C-alpha cells in the first residue's frame, strides 16, 4: 500500500520508503544493472584511449554516465556489479565510486552487487566498507557510496547479522541471496533441510528479521535476491516473506518475462525491483542502432521493459493505482 501524500513529502523518509516512493513516482519497478563489459562497449568509447587499467576504467565510467543520463528519469534504482570494476584495480574502483556518486546525485537508489560473505569482525568490516562508515583515527568518516549491498548467507547468522546491524544503524539496506537465477543454483539452494528446501529456511529467517523493521509501504530494508527464472518458487517466497523486498535478476537476457516476475510482487503490485543489465546496456546492438546512440537505445529498451511489466501487472491484477 502506498504512503499518504503527507508521508510521501516528508524529508525524514527512511531508505526503504524513499525507494518505493521513487518506484511510485516513476510508475516503474525497474532497476538498471550497470554491469559494463569492456569488449561490448561501443567502439568509439575504447578507441584512442591510453592502455592499461586507467584507460579501461575511463571508458567504463563514460559509458555509465551516458546510460545514467538516458534512463535516470525512468527508473528508481541502479545496481553495480562489483566484479566489472574490481577487474581494473584501483582505477576500476574509482570508476565505481564516480558512478555511484553521480547516480545518487541524480536521485537514484544505488545497489552495490558485491555478494559479500564472511563472519564476525571481517563481516563487520565488509559491512562498514560497503554500506556504513569506515572508522578513521581523526575526522568524520564519510558515508558509504551505496544504499544496499548484496550478501551471501551461506555462513549463517555469523555472516548476516553484522550486515543487518550496520544497515539498520546507518539507514542502509541488504539484499540476501535466497533463490538465485543461475541454472546450477538448485544444487544447494533446493537441498532439503529440516523438511524444507534450504532457500525456504533462509527465507523464514530473513522474514523474522524484516518483520521487526518495516516502513510505510510494509517492507523492511532487508531484502532477498529471487530470480525471475523460478516463478513458482518466487510465489512461494512472496508468501513466506511478506515484508521483504525482492531484487529480481533474470529478466530479459536470461529468459525471464514480465509475466514470470509477477509472483515477486504482492497483491498491491509492490515489493519487487526487476533488474535488467545486458538487455538495456547493450540495446544499441540488438536494436541495430549506431553505437554513438547507445544511450538512446538504452532509453528505448527501458521504455519497452516498462510497457511489458505494466501490461503483465494489468493481466495479473497487480497494477498499482495511479500507474
């Protein structure tokens, strides 16, 4: 259920309510994955640059800024796959930081897709580095660049609790890997533990945490990654986790459709961010457009995705009022 008009305009909205306020304002549950691959960038961005990591990172950043300029008014959030940036060392991380900064200045929610997983004090350090404040000996520590980070729950509560604590203290968020979209995910995620699939056990534990921290839309900043490639399981997970927002990969290039992702939304049409990376970033190639028009192509692909999702929402009777 949407927030009231008074609540929507409040400056003190929590992160999770700001996220769904932006989804509402743009009538768009789309998240663009800024996962640039150097060998798939428009050639004009890589030609003539100096070699090495610095030149590669400069090309990634310029590409990202073009995508942001093209789609920022159409989507509430972007997701950056850390591996695309770590590949190029310090220069790549600088491109990651610059992209996050620009996205947040444009009013977008930023998800750091690092899939971190460790325990105890090390998990605490990862959490502070990705969504908190790194301790400094002197001066005020700057806040993290991202709003959410993805986390692997395989190590149990020793690995997840430090992220939860930092997220809740800093008004940030976490997306826990629950049922991922990759083909081999069932090797472990569907293994039966105490009479239920492991991913359902993780879901129940996550819901227990989320239920204590819900905002005006009924969701907590503790979310789940649930792949579009498993719609029946997504429906079950939505029942198990009514207060958990879903980050949904697998749409488009991985085969997921608008109809496939409908089970991830609640009956009011909220609760899910549908990610598309390659299908938007490299749409210029698919749409037979000039490489120089990659931003325009990304915008067209985003609008096509929005139309597909809204049509599917209509068929599922899940289109929010006013959209």
